[in-house]
């Protein structure tokens, strides 16, 4: 072939250039692959971190929500308990107030009833207090009016060693009685008393404005000067109101046993029992004024 001959040097150079370009291309591809791999790994790592962050955030939301819900429920429960306690306390106070009101109404009603009963009783007592009964005794020759509250009268006589003694007592007043003895009366009992028995009264005598009191002491008639508290006139005679200071004692005379009580003595028109002695030891049952009214009601027969 006579045509153009190939240049061996140029052919070698072209081959070398192609190889060099191929190597460069491989390096570029490898580098590109490495870069892509790195990016991929970084992307995977980034995705993993993001996933973890998202997981943490979701967990936090779930846990936080649960905690908030628990706290909110706890608050609701606590508030409900407080409200329930307050309601129970309020209802308890309301019940107590209602009970107090009921008790108040009950007490008020009872007080009204008691007041009514008291007023009725007072009216009854006042009406009965002013009521009197009449008593008459033919043997003593006397009659009188006495408070109806004393109810019945009991008249008794008893014989002594000598003479007789009488007594008038009232069924509803043991603190007021009437007594007297006949002349020369001597009791059956042996007396060791240092006082003359006020009930053993025989009679009174009057000389002008002076009064003498006669009492039986162991069958003997003993005389005492008498200074009465007051003279109470009644139909047919007079009664002498006396106490322990009314008796004027002579030397060696026994004190008259009237104690700290209020008494009265008067004469009758009878020979057997010529006098009557009365003693009142309870002014709550028979006041001094009522006692005087009793004496004023006496009539001799």
C-alpha cells in the first residue's frame, strides 16, 4: 500500500490519552459514587436522628399528656372531694340548725305549756288559798274557820294519871295544832324536861291590864306573868298572841316550851277545858297574818 502510512508515535500517544481519560473517568465515577454513598449515609443518619427526635417528641407528648390528664383528674378528684366535704359540712350544719330549731320550738312549746299550767295552778292555789272550812266543837264550846288547804280536823282526848288532855290537829298541816288540859292534869309519862309543856295550858286570868298564864307541871298548877305580843279580839272573847319572850319568869321557874314558834292562848266558857293553847311552827303554811285571821274567826258558844 502506497497510500498514507500510519505514524507510530501518534498512535501510541492517542492510546495513552485514551487510557488517561478512562482512568480519570473511573476516578470521577468512583468519587461520585463515594460522594453519593456519603450523602446516602448522611441522609440515613439524618433520617435516623429525625426519627429518634420524632419518637422522643411523640413519647414526650404521650407521657406529658398522660401526666397532664392524671394531674387534671387529680385536681378534679381533689376539687370534688373538697366540694363533697363542704356539702357534707353544710348539710351537717343545716341538720344541726334544724334540730336546734326543733328543740327551740319544743322548749318554747313546753314553756308555754308550763306557763299555762303554772297560771292555772296559781289561779287554783289562789282560789283555794282564800277558801276556808268551818269547824265546830260542842264539848269545847267553840267554832272557827280554817284554811281549806289543811283539809280535815282531828279532835282527840286522852286521860292522864289525873285529869284529861285534848288536841286538835289538821291532816295537811302538822305544824299547827291546838291543845289544852283540865285543872289538875298530870300526864302518864315521867317528865324529865327542864321546860313547862306549852300544850298543858289550863287558862289565862286578867287583872286590869295584866295577864297571868296557868299551866300544869306534873299535876301542879303553875302561874306565869304574861306580856302578849298582841291581843286579838274575837266573838265572845280575846286571844293573846305570844312567843318565848312573852313569859316573864320568876326565880327558879321553868321556861315555857314554845321554842321559836308563834302561839296563842284563850279562855273558853266550858268548865272541863277552860282554856286553849295554839302553836304555829311553819309560817309558810300559816303566815302570822293568816294566824291572826284564824284567831279573829273564833266564836265561843
